[in-house]
C-alpha cells in the first residue's frame, strides 16, 4: 500500500534531485529518505528512480506517481484541515504566494484581519510572479496564489482547474520625470489621458517580465517598439530610475501605491490597460476553513 509520507518523500526527491537535498527540505536524515524510497518502490512493485553516480532521475512510473501525488497530497491536506476544524481545533496553516505589489498592499491588511479573527491560523508568505506562482499552486507548494492577468487576453489563461476568486482591477499608469513635457497631463489643468504613441521616441524603463511583455504589445499596437534601456523586477527601482530622469515607464497602480515617488509624475495613458487581480486555490483546498478564511480576507482587503 502506498503511504502519504512516502509520496511526500518522493515529491521532495523529484523536486530537489537528491536524497540529501530532500532530507534537508523534509527535516530528516538521508538514510530515512533512502529507506522510505525503498519502501515506496516495494509497494509500487517497480523502480521509481534511476541512480547514475550523483545524478538521479525519475523512471516513467516515478513520473506518473509524482504527477498523481500532487492531487493526492492536496486532498489529504484538505481532509486533515477540515477534520481538525470539525473536531474543534482552532488551528490551521496557509501557505500564501503573492507577486510583490500584492504583498505590499493587499496581503498585509488581509493577514492582519485574519490573525485578529483566527489567531491560531499560521500563514507563510513567499513572493513569486505568475505564471510561476500558479505553477507552485499546482505543484502543491502553496495553498493560495495571488496572481494577475491582463485583458482582453485574460481568457487565454488556463485556470479552469482552479478556484478563481476575483479581487480587483488594476490599471496601468504612466510615469515621467518632473519637468517632462507631459508631466502635467491628466492634472487639474492638464489635457487628460496621453496616447501611448506620444512616448514613441522615449527611453523606457520596464518592469517584471509579464508587465514588460504587455508594454511591448501595447506600444506595438500603437505603431512603435519601445526602446527599453533598463529592465528590473523591482517596482521601486523603476520609479527611482524614472525620477533620476533616465526614462519613462508604465506600472500597475498597485505597484505605485506604497512607494513615495521622488521626482516623478504620474499620467493617465491610453489605450487604457488593466490587469485583473485574483486569488487562486485548488478545488480541494477551497474547502479548508483556513484557506477559505484567507480568500475572504483578501477579498475584503481588495474592496477597501
């Protein structure tokens, strides 16, 4: 009979590539990992790993078992958490992964409210951009993923196997240095939104890879390819580079919300580009009380 603890060990070995690394991840000894893998192979009746020197790779059977292990372990987690709640144990654990601007805006408010309402619930937080955050959810490495997708191509995202909780719509805004010819656009005395084509000859500072892709698509639809002189995943760095007069940028409004821009002016740009912010989880995990409470608090934080 295949045991859940053996599946956890197999998944750790598959993700880390060695018994020693899996032992460190699981907090046990290498001999213990080796023994459990032997027991699992005996239960399966076929080799699951091929060992060649220091390298280790999965057999076809091992690959199939790892694929099924993700859903099995997620289902077991859901069962354990729900049973604990029914039994009156006021405890829970949620592993949350979020993109940086979500981590600095929505997450703090949501987790503070969650702790006040359910002090026994423990939440861990890791930063990751989609699609990596969505992969982590499917691989069983987190319980809730805060992610985003751009429209109108949002339907292209394959999230049909996930529970999708819409949170808010975040628009892209332009950033220019103070003193820029378009710095007053959109202000009380300004002329309103600026066409993205007005920036065709500018130097650009680009953000995260997905936002960078969106920038190029929008600019190309306006008839030009942006000259990207700097690119960084760090939104405050983008704002700092713009403030230093090194170029212009567009960033999601959420990314600008917690930063105090120095030497930077924001302008509305057209065509209007928006991204949908969502919280994702697996169907089984959505039934776990601690996960459901986290989704609820994220939704409340987004509505404020």
